C-alpha cells in the first residue's frame, strides 16, 4: 500500500470522507443459539447470578476484576443496582437459553461514538458459563452488535498483564496484542500494568466467520466436544483468503 502524503510530503492516515459518529449501543436484547444478553436488571438477574457465582470453589475468579468478591447477597445486590444504573459501562446479563437463568455478566464500556471505539469489559463468568458455547457466543453477540449493527471501527479488550487466562481468551477470540501500559491503574490497593488488545473493522469479517463456524452445532460431536477450535478455524480462513 502506497503511503499517503499531504502537500508538505508528510505521511498521514487514510482519509475517511464518509465517517460520522456512531450510535450509542441500544438496550435491546441480543439473542443467540445458546444464550441471550439482556440489560442487567437486579430484580430479574441478581439472585440467579449470585447463586451461579456461589458454585465456584474459591474467590480466585475475582482477583483481576475491579469489583468483588462479595461476602453475601446483599453486597452483590448493591453492586448490581449501581451497575445497572450506569450507561457506561453498559452491563448485560448473560442468560442460558436452556435454563432461563442468568449465569454471567459482560459490558460495553469506554464507549466513544465520535471515534467509533468501544471496549468489552467486566467479563464476569460463573462456573456454569466458563468453557461453554454460551460463553463464547456472548462475546460474539457483542462484537456483532458493535461492528455490524452500530458500525464501530475498533473493539478493545484490556486486562491486568498478570491475568494470563484473560490474555489467552483475548487471543482465542481474535484480538491482537498492542502493548502494555505500565502502572496504568490502581485497583484493590495494588498497581496494574494493563495489556491492550483490539479487533478493528477490517479484521472482523474473517473473525465473524470463524465464530459462526465454531458455534455451529455441526462443529460438536455427540459428546459435545469441538471438532475444530476457534483458532484453527480463523487460521484456515486466513490461509484461504491468501490463496
């Protein structure tokens, strides 16, 4: 690709003559094959969520989150009440379509309509949601809303640089590592070096195709085991695009 130069022979970014601010995310549900995302509503979701999180053997799942763990339901309810009143982060409950129960939460945050940038955060999965098709589908549904429905250009994932499971998840979902911001945040009385990842709009079509192939019932055998991994599907898609 040739470098774009201005009249003073300075390199500049590509022009966006038709760009306009993007809409704010709506509060309407997102419905998939395995899960449904709804705006967090404490009256509808808090009890189910607290019960699902209570199945964890310990509190290690809260270590890298800015909230929790919660000693009892009243504390958790108070947090969901505060969280649900916010528009940024915009918290969603993840509903298992098989049971109708809320089993995790996820949020849009740092929403920047002017620049078309949005972040996914507060990915708080109970044991019932971890390593499931519904857990992967929830991420896909939010990405599809950001890129296909709202036309955002950049989708971000950030996490504590020590949080290796989160970093592996970002890579599995197709995010590209961009670097680490040193001493970026103070939380829970400690410093955080923040690892930055992103997907941009030109990446999305291939990533979307891999998600849809992975989520297809045909990708799972009778025991529920995947036939092809999400990473393998994305890699094969890149190879096909290059030939």
